[in-house]
C-alpha cells in the first residue's frame, strides 16, 4: 500500500521558519522524482522544488529561502522553509513521480502576524 504523508505544518510569524517532512512507503522511493507543491484556494497548485536524486531545483518564488533534501534510506523528503512571508500561506503537498504519481494529503502552513 502506497503512503505519502506530510508533517510539520503549522502557524508561524513572518520571518520565521518551518521544516516539512514527507514520509513515504509502498514504492521504490529512490527511483522517484520527489517534489514539493503548494496551493491556495482559487489558484493552481504551484511547483516549489524538485529533487531527482541530486541537487534540488527551486521556483523563483522560494529560491534562497527554501531548501529541499531527501533521505533515500528513510524514504523521506524535507522542505526547510526560512524567512517565511505571509504570501507563503498555503497547503503544502508532497509529490512522487516516476512510473506512477502519488500525492500526500497536504499540510497547512499559515504565516501571519
């Protein structure tokens, strides 16, 4: 059974930090391209970061503030989010893509003062 589950969302003030985790099971993790997305109501889901086993690539909106990493042994990816802005408020999703696609259920991140 495939599982993709995000952890670590919450509320934080502008300028703060959060670390999201995405724990997976049920597929060959090391072969999959892992990504982080976010979505706000009424807008399309936005791709933030991608990692296919080497360096991560980032959207301009988060470059320099967010860092994605993966641990193949733990079947887990992380998203370290620093210097958070109100505009970063969204539901954050983990995505795994290769032969098939898998999504997590999302975790809410709220940035407000």
